[in-house]
């Protein structure tokens, strides 16, 4: 499952070996998914109910990682293996939620008031993505075009219902997950590296891969390495 502003195509571009062996879905509000965006837990239930019985492994990047954690929490015996990439398991301190919601709603206003072009310009300028500056221009342009093809209303609804402020804390379900858990993070993504290390502290059986010189998006920044880890 892809990250915010992404689509299932993100996986096919970075991990062609997965084609035909995995489902790369468009999450609610993204890509070709035209279903109404529902609250986080309802969306998790919808996805779980739509998955073929043969699916016993889940992989998610960033927002998709949070969705993957939601699936693991809802049906922990269903998934034998899970791989989480650059993701946050949720806010444990309820006092943090109003501030995060304020941030998300500022992005929502930008989407709905200023349009997709202005939103994408601002989104790509975040320090979180600074490590992508040295990537080939063709790689960045493909990502930008995919973002520009999104529906502003869909992205806005996704932020409103699926943002970090709205999802429950999944730390407890994560630490109790009985399956095989792998966590992947870029070494230069300091905030999410800290989260990854906390995951390993709470669940020592987790397999952690820290990717040198990589920031928040391994799908874009080191697709060959990520492909080797996933295939």
C-alpha cells in the first residue's frame, strides 16, 4: 500500500518483480479509487473484506504503512508477514491530536482553495523530502505527474479521515503482532529512524533494515535495494 499522494503504480515502478505476485491497490481518495473516503477503521475493514483469501502478507509505505498496521491490528492471525516502510504507528498522547489536525486541515485548505498545482509545489518542498533533491529529474517528474493527476477532493478527504490525527494508536497491536515483522527506514530520515528504533525496542523480534543515504521514500530513492528486500 502506497503513501499519501501516491498510487498502486508506485510499487510497479520500483519493484517490477512484484507484478503478478502482489496486489498494488489504490488507497481511498487516491488514483482510480472512487469510493467515498470513510473513517480510518471503516476503511481498514473495507480493505480487509475485499482482499482475496490467499493474501497472507502486507506491505505498506508511510500512510500505506499505517493502513498495513491497521490490517494487522484488525486481524492479526490473517497475516503471516508484514513489512512496514517509513511509517508512524499512531499518536499515543491524545493531547497531540489537535495540533496535528490543525496541520492536516491547513493542507486540506491549500488543496481545496489553491488547487492541486499549488498543493504539490508546497508538499514537495517539505524538509521531509529534501534528500530527493539529487535524484534524476526524470524520476522526480514522474512522481510529480502522478501527484498532479490526483483529485484534490480525494486527497483532502484522505487527510481528513486517514491522517495521523484521526487514526488510533496501533503501538499495542504492533508489539503483539504474532507474525514476522520487517521494518525499513532511511538512515537520513531521522524522525522515522527514531520511530523504527522505538519499534525494535518494544518488539525486539522485529527485523530492522536501515538504508544508508536514504530519506523518507525508499520506493523513489533506492528502488533496486527495496526491490531486493521485498521480492
